[in-house]
C-alpha cells in the first residue's frame, strides 16, 4: 500500500488549558502548510551524505528490533475500537455514534451512497490524513452542509479505544484504565486540532501513542481502502526509487530490518570517501619517499664529522677543567662574600617594608568598602530596570501577536473581496441551470398529480370501514385520557407548588455552601503558598552554597586535568620512542630469522647466513676487523638467483633491506686468496687470521678484506702501509685505518672548522661496531626494553584512564552546576510569583468574607419567611396522597390500562391503512414527491443564487470597509511597537552603563581584596625571611673560611703544571664556549645514515656515551622543521669534574689524543643546507606515512562495522522472510483449496539487490505472474499475504473497505469464514455489500440516509436470533390456541348471558359503551372492562 502523508503540528501550537480554546483556534495551522513534503526523505539522505565528514558513524546509535505489540496466540492484551462518535462530519448531521463494535468481526452494511465509506473517512480524518486522501479538496469541505444546514462551523470525530483480554468463552475483559479517546476537530477556516482524552495534543505525540499500542500510521498495514487490496500483490520486487515502495521495502518495514538500511548506506558512502582519500594519500607518500631517497647524499659524512668534533670538545673540556677549577673556587669565594653583604642589606630592607605594608593594607580596606557600596547600589538599579524591561517585552510580544492576527484578517478580507467579485458570473450560470430543471419537472408534476388524485379516491373507498373503526377508538381514547389526567392533576399541582418553595430555599443554601467552600479553598491555598515560600527561602541558601562548593571543586579538578594532560603527553612520547626503537630491532632480527626459515623449509636452500656468523677470529683482532670490514653484515648465498629470491621475499613481506654476496661470482678471487704473500715486517693479513668451518666460505671473507694488514698502532701502520714499494691497506688493533692513498680515517684539517658551529643530537646508536664476528648468535637488544615498553604502555593506559575519569567527573559537575543554576533561577521566579499570589489571595479572602456574611443574612431571611408556606404546601400534598386521591386510585389504574389497550388497537388499524396506502398510492406518490422535491430544490437554488447576486456588491463594500479598518489598526499597532522598541533600547543602554559600573566596582573589589590578602601574606613572608636571613648570614661566614683553604691548595697545583701551554690554549678557548653538538631528528634518519663505518678509538667512547645518555634524557623526539628553525642544537651536557678527578688528569695524554683526532678531520666543508633539505623531506615522508596509517585504520573500522550491520540486516530479514513465506503458502492453499503461492528472492545471494517476487499458482493452473491473474485471484493473493503478515507480526485491528468486490460467491464465503474463524486475536471492521460476508459478522453496523443525512443502527445478530426464536415459540402457542373454539359468557347491559362468537356480545357491549360514553355505570368500571375485552379480541 502506498504511504500517505499526514499533517504535522508545530510545538508552539500545543495548548495547555481548556480556557485558551478560543485563542488556540486562531493559532491552528492550515492543513496545507502542515503537509509532509514528498521529497523530504530524499532531501534528508542528501543532507546526511553532505554531513558524513562531521558525523561519528562508528558510535551512532542503532535502533533496536521493534517488539510485538500483542502475542500471536491472542493470550495477551490487545487494542480494539469500541465506538466512533461523529458530529457534523460529511453526510452525518448532528452527533451520531457508530457502534459499539464487536471485538472480533464487525460488518458495515448499507445501500450505495448512504455514507458507508464516510466511516473510513472519519478514521482517516482522526489519523491525520490530509484532505485529498479523504476525497475532499480541503478540510472545510468535510463539514456537513445539507440543505438548510449550511451554517455549521465545525465538525468533529472521536474514536474510543480500549485494551481487552480475550477469554476462552469468546467474550473479553477490559483492561482497567486502558480506555482512551483520540479526536480531531476541523473548522471552516481549514484549521484543525487534535485531542487526547479531551486535552489538546500535537499530532506527532498522538501518532507516537498510537504506535506504542500497535497502530502504525506510517505503513498503514491495518488499513486497506477501496481498490487498494489488489495493489498489495502488484507491488514490484523492489522500489524503483527512494520515494516508492516495492515488495522488498514492504516486507522490510514489517520485519523491522529497514531500520538498518540508512546506517548501512551512510557507512558505505563513508567507506567510498575514505578509500578515495587513501588512494590520494598513498600517491603522496610514494612521491615523498622518492624525494627522501634521492636526498640521502652527503648526510653520512656530515654525521661522522660532527661525531669527531664532539670528541675534540670533550678533550678540550678536560684541559680547561684544570684551570677552570681554580676559577670556580675563586668565584665561589667572591659569591659568598657578595651574598653575605647582600643578606645584610636585605635584612634592613625587610624591616622597613613591614611598616610600609601595614599602611598599604589599611588603605586597601577603605577602598574596598567604598567600592562595595557602589556595587550594591548598581545591582539594585539593574534589577529595577530589568523588571521594567521585562514588562515592555511582554507588551511587545502581545502587540506582535496582535499585528500577526490583523495581517491574517486583512488577507482573509482580500480573499473575500476576490470571491464576491466572481459571484455574478457564477450565480447567473446556476440560475439558468435551475430554471431549466423547473421547466422539466412542471410537466411531470401535472401528470403524476392526476394519477395520485385518482388513486386517493380508490384508497378512500377501500379504507372507509377501517377509518370509521379508528375514529370511534380515538374518541373513546380521548375521553379516557381526560379522566386519567384529571385524576392526577390535583396532586401534581400541589407537588409543584411544594417543590417551588423548597427549590428557592435550596438555591440560597447552595449559594451559601459554595461561598463557604470558596472561602475554605482560599484559606487552604494561602497556607499552602506561604508554606512553599518558606520552603523556597530555606532551599535558596543551600543551593547558593552548593553552587560555590561545586565551582571550587571544578576549578581544582581542571587544574588537576591540565597536570594530567601534560603527564599523558610526556608518557606517550616516551612510549612512542621506545616502541619505535624496539620495532627497528625487531625488524632487523625478524628479517634474518625469516631468511633462515626459508632455508630450513627448502624454499630457498642456497642461503648460508650472515658473513660475520660464518667465521671466527681471536678477540685481540675483534676491534680491527669490526672497524674496517663493513661487509660482515652481508648475507652469503650460493648464486645470484638465490639472492634475487631473497630480495623478492623481503620485498613481498616488507621485512626491510639487506645486502647479499653470491659465492659463484667470487671464484675469480681464488688465485689471489691462496697465493703466498710477503708483507712488510711480516705483518699478518686479517684474512689469514679468520677461522671457518666450511672452506668454500673463504672467498666471501677475501672479498670483504682483500689483503688488509693489521698493525699494533698507528705509527707501525703508517710505516708498513707506506714504507715499501707496494702500498697496503693497514688497520691498527684500535681500529685506525691507513688507506693505500696515504689518508687515514678522519684525516685532513679544515682551516675554517672553528668558525662552523654545528650542534649535533644523536638519536639511538646501535652498539659500537664491535663483536661483529666470532659469535654464533647475535645479542637481542630488544629484550632489555620489552619490559620497559610494557611498563610504559600500562602507565600510559592508566593515566589516560584517569584522565578520562577526571573529565567525566568534570562533565558531571558541569551538568550539576547547570542544573543548580536553573533550579536557582526557577526558585527565585517561583518565590516572586508566590508572593504575588499570596497578596492576591489575601484580598480575595477579604471579599469572600463580605459576600459570605451577606449570603448568610439573605438565607436566614428566606428560611424564616417561607417556612409557613412550605408547611402548608406539604400538608396539602399529604392530604391528597392519603385522602382525595385514594378514591380515584382504582379507577385511574383501570383507565390507564384501558387507554393502553385502545392505543394498540389504533396503531394496528393505522398500520393497515398505511399498507393499503402504500399498495395503491405509494408508487405514484413517490414519483410525485421526487418531482416536487426537484422543483423545490431548483426554486431554492434560484432564490439562493439571486440572493447572492443581490448581496454581492454589499458584501464587497463591507469587506473593503473591514479591510480599511484593519489596515488603520495595523498602522496604529506598528507605531506602538516602534515606541516600545525605543523604550527597550533605552533600557538596554542604561543597563549596559550600569553593568559596566557594576563590573568595574566588582573588579575593584576583587583587586582590593586580593591586594589585602597579598599584603597579609607578604607580611608573614617578611617575618619568615627576617629569621632566615639571620641564619644564612651565620652559615655564609663559616663557608667563607673553608673556601679560602681550597683556593690555596689549587694554586699550588697550577704553578707545577705547564703554565705556558695553558696560556696559549686558553687564548683560543674558554670552557664556557665548549658545547656538544646534536642534530635534530637524528633518530628519524634511516639506519644506514646513522650507523656509518667510522673508526672509533678510545678517545671517542666518552663522547658517544654522553650522546646516548643525552638522547635517553630528552623528552621531545619529534620536531616540525620550519624555515626559521636551526637544525642543530648546542647542548651544555659536558661532564663536570670534581676536584679529585681533576687531580688524576694526565695533561700529556690529553694533548696526544687531541692531535690524533684532529688528524681524522677531513678538509671538506660541511654543508648544513643538505641536512636541512633532507630533514624537511624526511618530515614530510613521516607525516604522509602517519596520515596513510590513520586513514587505513579508519577505513577498516568502518568496513568492519558496515559488514556487521549488513549481516545483522540479512539475518533479521531472512528469518522473517522465511516465516512469512511458510505462512503465506499455508494460508493460500487453505483459501484457494489447492492453490500455491510463494515469496522468492530475485537474487538468492543478495535479497536487497533485486528484491522479492510474489509468485502464485491458482488451483488447477500453472504458475503465473501477478499481473496476469484475474481480479479475484489478485485479491485472494493480496489477502493471503495480509493474513500471513498478521500471522508473523499481529496487528490488533484491521479496517477494510469492500475487499470482496472482485470475488465470486465461493471465494467471498471462504474469506468471510476465515475472518470469522481463524482471526480471533484481532478486530476486523469490514465494509461489504455481499451477504456471504456480512452475514458472518459478529455485529452489523447499518448505514442509511434520510433527508440527506446519514444515520446508523447497530444490530447484534446473536441477540436478534435469540428474540426471533422466542417470537417463534409465542406464535406457535397462539396458533395452537386459535385451533380451539373459545367459549365463554359475558354480562351485557341488560344482565342476560350470551354465547361468545366472532361477533361477540362483549365486543358489541364495548361498542355500546363507546357510544354511550360510559354513562350506564357511575364509576366507569364496566366501561373499562368492556374496552379491555374488545382490545383482546382484536389482538387475537
């Protein structure tokens, strides 16, 4: 069924009390303004797609599966419609009650045009359907407007609901307190309002209440309108667009899985956007990686040079520490002396400051009190202005409402003018039409009238005897009625007189009681309000105190939050640093393990292993070979093909980069490797000192070392390498290398290097390249940091959890303080309102007291004056009841009985006359009346249109005059609005000025108060400081003596050293100018740049240790490199030596090490720009990588959530789909006696892609498409689906309009019996014209129309059947009585006895009594008895 849009209401139109109904009717919105836009759902989806970036889809709330409103077996309570009350709705005039309806099957029957479908329209009206769906153009057309009733201004429909529980005997029990009524009232101005249990309510609230009890006004499954039943089966498998409904959407709405459709669409769109964003980010990452790789040029040389500079700095630091120690001690002495003098001076200053601060404190107190007075005065003025401003704003709001009302009235008048101007043309056309009708019916009336007159003469002849008999009975009935009335008139008159006297006294007494109740209520209300004011006065201080406490707690918690945020930030940085470091080690170790695993599994058998692990050497030569052989980390393989396989494996599994050495390419080195070699001074080759277990590995070592010799020190190495005819590459035991070119590692000194200040920051260095050979298992450096990383992770989680809890506490406190502030303002308003109410009540009580005293006097006067008259009237009534009336009692009872019998006879004779009339005159009279009715209607129409034509100009002038008056009122209102607005602006200006003064004084008060607190605190501090100064002066005096002794000892040491060397050296350097240099972001550089092959001797070990210690201590690793930032930093972390350590220094050894390091310096100038450019590219690469990781993670989370919802939707739909399909098959087979029907998925893999098809095989036919079925077959298919859906998800009531129109006799009976027998757990209200259907109804609602007004009658077939049965038994008894000849005797006027017969003497006696008027017996008893015998005869 197609969805039907409904009316909505704005929250601003909700009415609160019945006293405001008149105002509410003016503010009702027009139906056309409240209609839902047909494209609202599509616009909503578009808006959702636009807001996907701002919506947190992962945390969106998924609606729960809708619950059943009633049990499928009918055991629980369910809703039913008890009755429908309509008033002036469409064809119903006045107030009509439809019902009560049966709790199972109620049928609505009636002729065509009687108003049956208006019952459905009344329900649609209450359920919020717009006018076009109720077969009307606008709401006002729904108001009844038959001839003579055109002035009705409103219509109303009320539907009475109740919840019931079905009992086993077929009856039901009403759930206590479950009855409720939903009503809607429409007015002439096309406005309407909704009511719930007599109270105004917004339609959306009513729809929600109805949905909770099982009436879904969105999908309307309970309502099948005329002609809609076939449309259910004809729905397409899936809707063509979002605004249509198909079988898939229809079933999904009922099953409940449609609630997941919109969340899934939002997630899918979000995933598409994230995938597009990730693709773009991946391209940016590849570009950044390419730029970074291209820039890895001279960075390694720069790092090596900076490392050597740091070593030189440390050696210079040692030299200068000796002289600096003496300077430091001298400075200490000078500082002690200076500090001693300063403390003494400070002591005098403190004493004078104490006196000054006391005077300042007194001055601040005086200023504070002055500012406080001004502040309080401003606060009072502001409150007064705000009250005046609130009053003006209320006036402004009232005038604006009046302005809008006047504008609406002007629009209405303009519309009326336009309508009146069109009247002449319309009325002229209608008058011509009516005149044509008059001409046609005049001839018909003349013809029919003659026939009717002729038939009336015939009627008069046939009914002459009956009329004569009726006349005699009516005359006698009149006489009996007079006797009856006379008998009771005296008593009635006396009783009325008595009641009149009593009512006047009761009225005054009631007025007195009402005044007393009003007085008591006012007193109680006054006490209650005074009690409330007292309670509010007690609560307000507590609320203020709690507000202040919570404010202090929030301040402290925010301070704690800021500290905790900083701790979390620091902890997170440490954790990231450790994790990245650990990951680098894990990556390297995992790479080697993976390669060896590939060898063990046989996938790559040609791998031998790491070159350093394949050989061993004496520990004496470990430093030498580790320093000079960079190929020890190469992976040895048998062939080049094996190396390619390894590279592919590393690339495929993203394990990193490695260098490979193929043995088949080193066979050419075998002659050189085995050839005997005569070396200078018989220096050994490093190659010959290596031991291997597999000789075929030796070519790999020879490739890495060639003929490198080893010497004891640098002097011997120079001599051996450069002294002979053939030059050799020589390495010392300390790792110093002399190349064949004559250069040594780190040689060449630049003249400008002292002018270049490069500040290095090393990240984490791998352990020194020592021990790279001779060990079968590498040391796993990550083991030591695993526990530390876990601890950092736990600490970070704990801190983040604490921060989250703290923020939740702050949020709760913010909510609490907002609630308290709202409560405080509400209490203040209530207090003010209660004070006003108390004053009003006190005045009201005073007025009531005055009225009460006056009423008491008036009541006493009436009671005193009327007591005698009341006693007299009461005595008369008693006399009549006991005396006079007693003599007539018997006669009155007999007269009443006789009159009733005569009335029955008159009614029977009248009925016989009417039957004869209907037989003879009726057919012609109806045709005559029809023609006269048409003539009368045409005459009325002409009169009406002529009246409208005559009044058109007058109405136009009246409307124009009204419009001019309203426009004048509008101008006056706008002028008033302008004046009030100016007053409000004036109040605002004054308020702003007062607020500024108030704030200034508040600031002055706070400042003075703070200054007073500071003055007091400072005075206390001065007292403490004075005591501390005295103690410090004594301590410094003792320290000065000890310092002079230390200086004397150092002077002796300096004089014994080479003073000339120190003088020349310190000329160029001062210890304060020495700094270690570190490069920012060095830890982020690739491994091959940070671990260069330098020759580290003992002089650099201390520098390397300091660098590693500094890196471990820094808090920030990540930097954003800007154009203005320096890439190097100068660090003052040089070691500070104690006096004992300085005494152990060997100056000669320090000088030697300085010279050795300076030789390792290269002459090439370092270009810092290269490093700057590289770091920028590296930073960009890291940012792009992090962005890619974040986008990928976000996309994967949305994918998982979307897949979860898709599976949930699929499972829920398929479960309901299977159950509905089974029920459909069973029901269709039962209804059609052998047919078959099924619901099938068009796409069995995805039901939501192509939808659901509905296939049917009618009995003794093949499977067919729904569109190829006959009308009856379509109806049966749709009803089978409706009943199957009811079996799956029951609906408490169904309203169906002529669903059997296309069915034959047999199928109507089947459907009717199914509704009768199989649906006991629901209420069916069915409009039907087929007796096979409505005869099965548990209750019949008859609809008929007379005089253009629809009326209704309710019939209970069970009750009628019972009465018919009883009537049949009575008829049988009468028939048996007539078979026996009645025998009896009656006494006539002459006292003789006669035999009873058809012309009985009793009957004749009665006729004689009628003729004589009952004069033969004074008390009339015989007359009455004769009449009763006559009536009995006639009835028999």
